[in-house]
């Protein structure tokens, strides 16, 4: 129930998807700005058992779900015209523990799935239409506790992992599609104060956001492929609701969205790379119903989705550059449990 995921680029049509722990454990809907949800796509014949996170591939040809139960991952072909296809075969070298996060490289030829058990970082080559390829060698220094989420930077040169390890609540590794992982980058001087269950690169790769289970709940850092992780940005003047479960930059890099356990369960900040947090938006008129567990901006940043733990389990708001707009009408067929991973494509 952790990071938002998937990747967006300026394309049409749009879709929104969620991973859910019970009932229909994968839910994908067509999405239209100004209108909202279309009819939910037909579920695949083989669904995840307990969905924890969903991600679309950047080429829009596949969709994957992290799963708490064996085989711990479910990846499907995806088509904008025909929907979700037949589940791909499991990788030859499988994952041996419950998984929490999933993400595709920006060119869609690698997929990474995070897990509770060692090595906690599971990277595979992937080919659309064929499925899983060779498993990549593990990093030399793997997370020492559950890896909850994974994010690729936009140039595919680095990967970011959120972790429950008290020695380092997030990890960044160089990554090359030909040679795999490099040595872990040095941690910043100021690390998150508690378990991190979500972390993400900005769309331009110049910043990192990391959620935390302890105050100030959200940590952000400049990032450079050459220099690594910079000095932590100053905390926002108005802190987000406690216990972060999701954080996501807008595609244009001007907003930073958040989902948290306590009311109001979501917030959005102005964001400027190099400066950091700006003003926090006023709360939406209709709050998410219960703890926020995931969030993401739509392709063109005109809408903002929040997954939460009570019905209707997914709330989407129209967005401007300065405020939440009106909440969209719920789907005709709502998810039947908390929306652990909310992803637009």
C-alpha cells in the first residue's frame, strides 16, 4: 500500500489503474479530462491475490502488479484498444517473498520489483510480447530491510528505493541497462527520521521526494547524476498530514502531491526545483474517505488521484496550478478495497 507508480508522458488515450488487496485486485479505467472515469476494463483471467502496487510500462504495452502472495508478481500485456491480456509466465528466477513496489525503466526494457525478503531488489530484463528475461545481478549493498518502492530517473541512469531499514531509509544506485547496478550512492547528511514507504524522482530527475512515518513526514533533496544526493530542502512551512504513504511530482515539475494516513489524507504543494517547497494548497472540498495510501498526477497534470482505505477507495480531483478543483464523480464500478497503487498513464 505504498508508493504511487507508473510513469506518464504526454500521450492519449489516458488510463488510471489501481492495485487492491481484495475483490477485484486490479482495476483499470479509461480516463478523460473533464469527464472522468470510463467503464472499467475486463479483469484478466488470472488476477493478483493481494495487490500492493500497480505500474504501467512507459510504452503503454504492459501493466504489472506487486503481490503479497505467490508468485509475488503479476505482469500482463496491455493494449489501449483491447485492454488487459493473458498473464505472462513467471520469471525463471522467481521472487521468494511478498512484494510491495513495481516500476518499469523509462524505455520499458527493464522491470524492478521490491520485496520483503533478501535481496529485496529484483530487476529483470523485459520484452513486450515475450515477458521476463534474465534476472540482473543484485547490487553489492542491498537494503537491509523491506524495500517498499522503486523509481527510475528519467534517463535510466539511477534507481531509487524506499526502505524500512533504520540504517538508510532510502537507497540510490546507478543503473545501466547493459551492465546493471553500480555502487550505492552516499546517503545525504540528513536522512528521513522513520521508515520510508514511498520515494520518487521528479520527472526531470533533478529532485527526490521521500515519505516518512515520522515527522516532518516528507523529505526532499536535489539530485544530480554526476554529484548524487544533495542537501535536504527546508521543510515546508505547513507540514503534510502524518504518516506518508504516497508522494508524487507533477509531470511539469511545478507541484508535489502527497497521501497520508491522518486527515485530511492528502495535500499538494507548489514546487520549484532548486528552491523546494512553496505554499500548500487549501484542502479539497471533499476529502478522501479515510487514510490516503497512494497518489499520482494525470498525464497533463490536470487531475490528481488519491487512493484511500474506505469506499469509494479512489478519489480524483480536477487540478489547477493553484488549487484543488471539484472531485470527479465516482466510478460506476468502484474498487472493492483500498487502492494501494494509483497510476495514471
